[in-house]
């Protein structure tokens, strides 16, 4: 029994035992004898209070078998190395514990909230040494505040009968004994025991597997049908020609007959039908630079999330924090701007396409407007939610996989909020199914309200401009007030690293604080459309002038020298000629603005900003990012982008851009599979992070390809068939 309690005591006592060993400080009592006496006291107390517990009884039985106990002890965590560098994690050997048929693995995690009463001098020295590495909190009058320390976690291999509540009760009792013995008042926050569950397929999981298999079968059968249908059709026509004497015209008419709706339905899942469309690089009528912006932005998202997913698993956080303060690393810690790039693209394309349709037809089928958006996004989104909910737990295993159980429970309870696109408001960050889905919610909310602004602009451009700027002003005011009220930092990463911050729910995922780049996209579309209208007027004027020339040539004046025809504007761009120095100036300003926004946070991370600077940066940085991106898009769309436009318009980006939505959805699953299968903490270094990022990007695009061919493109095809498009 003494050995059993020692496992639980390690996670509490090592702080005290280590403090007396720092710099050769003399202890006030003999640690070996005091610890032995303490263990004896704990053994006696635990046996007296919990002797009837099956968990304790089975562990006592295990102690009689020295081999079994050695296996349990070997599989449990010990005092880790590198504590002064912030390594508070000792997970033991999950695989060794898993191999024991009568035992299971549990993880104890907590943060030290305080150690009240005056500590020994050696404890003060230990705290001072620790603060140089991991930013400990300063001394307070009531005791030592340790809220800045990383959470510690220890693995325990215990009998199967030991539940989380059993371990929690024993740990609470042991903590009481320890506090009485050492005359300390040790308190924890975020304290919990979590045992790795053994998952089995339930009815829901089987249904999801069946649906996945059914979709795969549909793709195979549809492809086979599409492969052999031309041969069947040719044979049928040959038989008809033999049996009838039809005219050649009628035969020709039959050959040009369009495929039936039923045939198109059968071909909706066909790889032969969908792959060529996916690989098609024809970009006629498109603003091709947007493809590159879209692909680079999703890669940036995955780079940032790879860093984010790795943070809870890092065993050398002091090294990682030092790296995060480097100037070169600001590109990673500011990956949040990639989301603002997507918001700009979404706003620009929505305003451009909708207003152009209104200008052409004078009306918009609003019911189809909303249906198309919901149908385009939701089926594949629901499919990914089902994977998170029912299957994700089966491809992760180990101590790092513990977050998956509550995430699956959250999806079971709140999946409907994702389907209604309100999950950024309810239930919020802590109970959000598929954490990255907050972006889809605010994007859909902007889309739902966009006709108000678009119709206003269509009917009165001046009123539309005024309303757009009023919305911008309202967003700035709301952002400034929220930043000041909650004392948020301008640098986003500082808010996320603060465990007590509610930055996500109060600021980061709310539409009124993130709308600036979306409205910049609207403004860019207004300007773009105005320039297109000017181009069309110039084209009409050129056509009229050329017609006059033709008429003159037909008259008696044709003997005079004919005027030079006025060339019509090109249709593949806005036909705005910019002097090279002007185009280069706009492009250079665009790149400079975005670089300054990315790297100016270096001063905040290392030296700190005052409140006014934090408010200004938090309020206007996303708007300015949108302006910088808008300048780049404008120069590229008008045919003046040079090498930047050639890179962003490359055919590789054209193909990959069709995968970005599914990539965004599926990359969280890839990150879960990567980081939630670790059986021990990660020793962080640059090359390791770069390797993980590259692997995440590659595998996510590969998985997205499967998802696109399995769900996304067939759904789009079904919409076209059912609506007769």
C-alpha cells in the first residue's frame, strides 16, 4: 500500500523535495525519514478510510505480487527532467500499461494555484530560478501565485476497478495529509483524473461507416456506368439503324440529343465525370490571382494550427516561448490573418457576383440564393461532423488523445448549432463541435445579412457606400470597446496564451469584430464593378466609332483617308493601363503594409504595448490587412500584377483552390490524428515543427481530394440536375 500511495504523492511532493535540493540549501528536516513517516501516515489513513474500496483492495493485492507492482510502477510517471525549463509532464509508458490485461491508464493533470503560508528560503530560490525560464507570477501578500506555471500531468497505471472518482477522492485525502504534515496550504486549479476509455463501435459509428461505404460504392458504380455507357449507347444505336429506315437528319438529331436527367443523376458520382472538371485549368472569366491567395491562405491556416495543436504537448515550453518571441516567428504567431484573407475573398466574390447579376437581370432569385449557399456548404460539413463525432476516437490513442472524448460528447449535444451556423454564439468556444467551424458560422451570418447591403448599393450607390462605412465604423467602435473592457492585448497570440482570457468568445469569433476585411471585400467589388462599367462604355463607344468608319467607307467620302479604328477594350481584364512605377508602387505598398502588420507585434511580444496601442492595433489591423490585400488583387486583376500575378495565377493554384473548403474542414482531423497519438510529450524544435506543418498540409490536401470526389462534387452535381441547371 505504501508503494501505491507513493505514486500519487510524487505529483504533489516533488515540488517540496526539489526545493530543498536547490543550490545546496539546508533542509529543516530530514527528507528521507520525513517522507517515510509521511508515507506510513498516508498508508494508515487511506487504508482506514478507503480499505473497503475495490480499487484499493485490488491494488493491495497487486502489491503482494512484486512483478505486477513493478509493471505498474514502470508504466507510471516519475519526476521528469528539465523542470526548470517547464517540463511538468511525466506520462509514464502508455503502451506498457495497455499491455497489462487487468490494469488501465489514467492521467492526473492540474495547475498549482497557490502555496499559502511563508515558504522556506530554498522554495523562494527554486521559484526565482523557475521564473527565469517560464514567467512565473510575482509574490503576493497571501502567498506564492503560480498561475503562470504550465499545467502538470502525470500518468498512472492502476487496476481496472479504479475509476476517476476513486482516484480523485484518494488524491484529495492525500493532499490534506500532505498539507497538514508540511504545514502548507497547497491548492490546485483545473484538477482532474482522466482514464483512457476503451471505445467500442456503437450504432451511430456503424451507421457512419455504412454511409461512408455507401458513398464509396456509389462512386465506383457511377464510374463503371459512365465508363461503359458510351459503348452501350453505340450498340443501341447500331441496333436501331438495322431495324428502321430513319432519315439521316433524324439520325443526326438523335446523336446531338442531350443526356437525360436520370443519366446525369447516375453520373453525379462518377470519377470520369468529376476528375476532369477538378483538373480543368480553364480560367476564362475568372480573377485568377484569387486562386493563389485562397491556397496560400489555407496553407497558412494549417501552419498556425499545427503550432496551436502542439502547444499542450510541448515538454520544453521555455524554449518554445523564446522561439515565439523571435522576429522570424511572427509569421506563425500571426497566422490569424489568414482567416481575414478568407473573409476578404468571401466578401469580394459575393458582392461582385451578386451585383453583377442584378445589373444584368435587374432581379435576383433570393430563395435559390440562400438554398445554393446552404446546399453547397452543409452536406460535406455534416459529413465531417459525423467523422468527428463517431469515428475520430478510433484513430487516436494515448495520453494526448484525452481531449477527443469531451469533443465527441460536445458534437453529440451541440451538432445542431453547427447546422444552423450559430455555434460561434452558442454554445461558444468550450463546447464547440469542430473548433475551427466558428469561421463557417460568421461567414454564413454575413452571407445571410448581405442582401440588405447589396440591394441598397444596387438601388442607390451613394446610400450603399454610406451604409458600408457606417457598418465599418460600428465594427471599429465595438472592437475598441471590447478590447478596452476585457483588457485584451493587440497581439492575438498573447490573448490565446492567457489561460484566464475569454478572448475567443468575447472577440475572436464574433461577427461584429471580424467584419472589417469582409466589408473591404465589398468596397473592392464596388470599385471593380465601376471600372468594368467604364470598360463596357468604352467598348460601346469604340464599336460606334468603328461602325461610323464602316459607313464612311460605303459613302462617297470613302475616297478620303479612313480614320484609324478605335480598338475595343480587352475582355479578360479591366483594361486599365498603369505606368510601371504606379503599378509597382501599389503592389509594393500592399506587400509592405502586410509585412508591417505581421512583424510589428515583435515589439508587443518582447517589450509590451500600452493600452492605447493595444486598442488601435486590435481595432484597425484586420481592416488594414484587407486594404493591403485589396490593393494586390486590384493590380493583378487589371493586368498589371507582373510576376506576383503570374505566381498567384499558376495552374497548380487553380486546381488546389477547388480543394480549399474541404481542406479547411478535414485538416482538424489530420491534426488530431497526428498530435493525439503521441504517447509522450514533444521536445520542440524548429525543424520538427516545420516537418509537422509540411506533413499536415500534404495529408490534408490528399484527404480533401477524397472528400471532394466522395461528397462535395457529387452534391454540386445533384443540385444542377435537380434544379435543371
